[in-house]
């Protein structure tokens, strides 16, 4: 599976999580140019997207581990979806989409608006 195969809301969330001009965000976006594939694993309350980078992806200095988590997607009739991007060993590793309730809105064709959530921190 490729990045373009993911639902639009998940691609939009990833884009917004990596938006900005800091050297770290620029380097993380550059890693995605070396994306070999993604694996999408949905469950009842979320989705897990593993990023498989090729050997040309350059890790952040110090092989840092951290998360970016200030993005939320809204859709009428559905609970807000939060997103966390996990950086492991200095590389883009996993995007998690989750809801606080009991059901992740997996339906194709549902319209979402993706926004920064000031209540979350990166």
C-alpha cells in the first residue's frame, strides 16, 4: 500500500502534523520521499499506519523518539478523530488515528475537516 492509497483524512492529518518550517519538520517530510510502503491496520476505535522507509531515509540527529499530536479531524455525525505521529529512532514510524468513544469512522466518502487542536501539544 502507498501513501496515496490511504483515506484522504489520514493523508490530510499527516500533512498538517508535518507542516511548518522548523528543521525537524523539514527533515521528517524529506523522509517521506523515501517511503517504500505503508501498512494500514484498522480496529474498532482507531487505525494504525506503519511507515516503511527505504535505507536512504536519513534519521534525525540523535535518533530521537517523540510524538506530534496536535491535529484533529471533524465530520458531522461522527466523533472527532485525533492523530498522533510517532517518531522512533529519528524516523517517521507510525500514524495513529483514534476516537475517545467506541467507534472509529472508517466509512469511505465521509467528509472531514482537519484542524490543529490547541488543547493538544506537539
